[in-house]
């Protein structure tokens, strides 16, 4: 292959796939003979730190663990098993000149490691260009990275795809033109790989974080060296650093999940399997799925199950259950479970005027907002509008909230869980005993914690029970988790029932 000596990666925050909806004369000219990928999949949630983290660290967001608030304040750990592309290049090329010019300074603070000789510069994007050209004129760099933020600001303020947002993309196109002009003046066009990529898109309403096409797909452009003139169809944002290492002839860390997209280079193998990323001991514990024998409702017939979801086969969902959005069958605790981050279920809601219990297995993602596991009644997240009940899970707590009928009582119980439980299966059981005024909560078969609730209260409920959402259908409350063996039953479970469940799932005493 033609030797590449330098890489320029220009990141357009919030650019999504909106480039083709507006004038981009520089992009059109620069990448005329290069590759484009118009459906590059980014991380979900489609939030800056999650996405930039994957673009620079080569893994999914739950592995690098970055969120905006972490990146704002916390230097990226130097000993992370998921190093940035800067750190990998530094290890292979001690003398290499590496630089990062960012508008959103959190990238320089919390995403690119300190102490590895990366020249970091921060200013508004329009004020980055002159200092960057000065840097180009004085340094024969190996990796030069930019992040421009004004497109994302325009998207938040006016909506993604709005005139203002699109005009800002055109303005950013001008910055790209000036950077490439400086490279050209140095005579480096032949042996420099130039890439432009967005971290995420956004909605017409001016938000992002969700999993709609407008949010989760971004455009990617590349040219230089042996890059083909082609359109790529299978690319993820997390593949970006693999490309950088590939052209520089550096092996990528085994812990990375990305790969060079098929079709980008003539000499790069086709049909590479997408690596899963090597799990790091102690960080991710997967339980082998046990065989589903279909015995649950027989073994626990005395629970008087009202709804039981084994998630074995879609056609085995209880009668009247509707699937909405995209639900994915994945490995569960027994047989299969179901991923809910892009969809939800509705079914007719049994009476919750009498006491009941709700239990099931949950494996929340690492970077997770409060996601709704089960709800009935509207707008569960807004306290003064809440009617009905809502059971939710976040990285650090599980929460049950309910609104009493003909009383002002709002029931709200939080149980703090360890963030270490992220990515691991946990069994949660709730029993609501209206008759005796008790609410009981158990995690991982530990004895129930008991809370007092008003005696003889019962919940206002809607006609539908939602699994993975509430009636508001707010993307922010989507359940970034896998569920398995969810059961709503009439019996008020006690500690002896937990022992039986623990045996059924063959859970060892120390886990
Ligand atoms: Zn962003």
C-alpha cells in the first residue's frame, strides 16, 4: 500500500448525516476520490462523550465508560485497558507529534489521556484554525485531531436539519478547507490520510441521546493513500481508530472492538468478523445462559402468575401483548432475554388494586439513564403528574413509585445498588402488600427490605401495562437493559419464596 505518514481526523459535533443536505464545496472536492459512509453507526446513547470516546478508544461506550460529566472533570485513566488511539501511537512511536484541537474542552480533559505528549489546544472552533495552521507549518505530525462544536450548538438551538444547523455545517466546511489547504501547501496531500466524521446527529426538535436514525447515523469521509473511491456500508464510529492504526502500520490493542471497514482499502481483507473486544477480567462477568425448560409457571404455580415473560419466542408472549419499536432477543439467564433500549411491550394491565409481586432478571448497560422496567398510568417520571405505578432502574439505584387512589400519597422507594452491577444480571423482586401496609424489595435473593406504606392504599392504574417504557414514550426513559423471566403475580412473596427462586436459578450462595 502507499505509505501514509500522517492522519488528520476532523470531528464535526452533531453533524449526523446532514452534510448532503447543505453546501459543502470543500468536502465535495477533498473527498471526490475517497470513501464515504453515510450510515456510520455511532454509540447509543448518542451523547458526545459516549461517541467521541468510542471514536478515539475503539470500544463501545459501556467499555470506556465515558459520559459528559465524567469527561468534563476526570482525566482518562492512564492504565485503562481501553487506551485512546493517541496512547497506542505513543507507545509505538515515542517521537511522534500528536495534537488535539478541540472546541469542547472535555475531550482534552477527560477523553485523551494526560502525560503522553499530546499537544492540546482549546478554543471556539473558528479560533482553532489559525493556531492549527501554525502547528501544521511547524510540526510534521503523525496524528492531528479536531473537534468543532458550533454545528451541535446550532442543532440544539434551532433543531438538527434546520436552516441554521445546515448553514453551520457549510461554515465548518470552510474550516475543513483551510486545514486541508495548509496540508497541501506543505506538500503532504499524497501521504496524509484525511478524515471527516460526526460523533452523532440529532432530532428536528433539537435533542440527541436517543436511537433514532437522525441521531445514531453519522457521515464519514476519508481520502489519501490507498483509500478506495467507494461507499462503505458497514462502519461504526468505533472503527475509526482501527483505520488510523492500520494506515500507520501499528497493531491495534486486543481489547478494542473496531475493525477497518470492509471496502475501505484494496489490500484490507474482506469479511473480517467484527471482534467482540477482549473482556478484561473482573470488569465484565457474563453468566452462561441456562437451558430454558419452560417449567416456571408449573414450579411457581402457587405465585398465581398474572403475566409471565420468558422471552423465549416472540410468539409466546401473552395474548394481547404488542411489540413496539425494535426488540432484540439475546442471551438470557435461562434461554433468551430481550433487549429493550429501542422498543417496548404493551399488554392489558391486570388489576393492581389487590396486592401483587413483580420480579425478574435485569442486566443494565453500563452507561444508563433511569430506564423504565414496568409502568402503568401516565407520565411516571414527573412527580405531580404521576398516576399509577412505575418501576425503574438506573446504574446506581432501583426505584418504585406509585400514586394512591383517592389519596395524595405518593409512594417512592429507592434502593441503592452498586454501580458494579452494571453489565451483570441481577434479580429484583418487589412485593406490594396493601393489606398489611408493606412494600418489600429484594436484590439478588437477599432477604426482603421492608418499607411501610399506607394501609389499604392501592394504585391508580391505566388500561395498559408497559414493559420498557411508560405512556409518555420519552426516549430518555428507554430501558438500556436486557430483561429475562419477568413475572407479575398475585402472591405477596416472602423470604422463603426467594430461597426457592434462588434454587430454581441455581444461584450459588456467594455470587
Ligand atoms: Zn456531540
